[in-house]
């Protein structure tokens, strides 16, 4: 079983390393001290289980998981110094957490759960549970997305995305004149975006509402949507209600 340790406290990471060395079937594939490097390591090294600190500066544990494509979500053992109400959700969704300072007995139990999960090959089901858990914990919308460009992993902020297009088994994020492929469906990505900021206008298009410059009526409740980056996109009747609700908010004049 391959394990990655993510915690901004070096002593906390060291404690997990020392405990993991007692388990002969566990290989430590890396350590990270911040969220962005954690996203990169997870995508590069595909660990079976991640020991993930919740409270980290910049990009916390929840944001790390939201940034990952669903097929890259590993089994997760959360690390935290605070036992708050959200931790009860972890047990409900068959996940595990460790309170700092870490208890040896509970640590062994967490390893047992992770080992059973990996052996039973139920990672996809667990990924769904992780996403459901995130939906019930703090802000459910993703603020960052991890994309691969050649040999590099880049983290793209949701607020920088101008529009999103379908591209076969991928979606294409358009950011400041560049495009990035993300292996995800339009439907699943739409669920992770803030509906107050993004509008789906077509089965193959999602746009950020603040970038809409104008709507030009075509026919049958269809529009040409012009964005601030100069691109134009045709909306469809299927999603007309969403655009019309946005239009009625008075944020744009129709031409």
C-alpha cells in the first residue's frame, strides 16, 4: 500500500512516518507541507492512501480534494487537532480521521481500514463518498482545479476560468488565452462550480457570468453569448431559462 503524508507541520509528518514504518506492507511515496504540492504529488505518484491535514494555510485539505479529478481521489485519513462536528461526517461516510496528538491504537485502526479499502478495490465508491462528504462540509464549490500540462501539474483558480467546453472524455478550461484539459464530464464539473458565478448555456458550454458582455437573440430562445475574452458561444433552448434568469437580474443590456 502506497502512502503520502500531507501536513504543514514537520513534526506531525515525522510522527506519521515513524508510525508507518511499523507496517511492512506500507510504502511511503512522499511528504508534502502544503496543499498545492499535495495535489501535484497525488497526481504524479498515485498513492493508495493520503494522510491529509485539514487545517493548512493557503490551500486546506478540503481544497486539495476538490481540486482533484474524481478518478484520482485516493483513500483519505484526515489529520486534525480539532474535533468539531464535521468530523462526525467522516465516520458516517466510512472515512477515518486522526486527532493530534495521534493515538497508536486509532492509527492502527485507520491503517486497517485503508488496507481493506485498497484490497477490495472499492476506490471509486470511496471517491464518491468523499465528494458527498465535501458537499456537506463548509463551502461545497471547488475553488481550484489541478490540470496536467506535459510533465507539469498546474493548479487553476476557478475565478480565472472564462469558459469551459466539452472535449470528448475531457473538458477544456479556458483561462487568459490558454486552454487546459481536465478528465471530467461537463455534468460532474458543473456540480462542483459555484452556480452564482458560472452558467451552463449549452450541453457543451459553461461560461463565467462576470465575463458576459452581451447576448444577441437568434431564434427560439437561443442567443449568441459574447464574452470579455472576445469569444462567442451559442446557447441552446435547453438552458435558456438559466440565461434568462441571469438576464432578468439587470446585469446586462440585451442587443
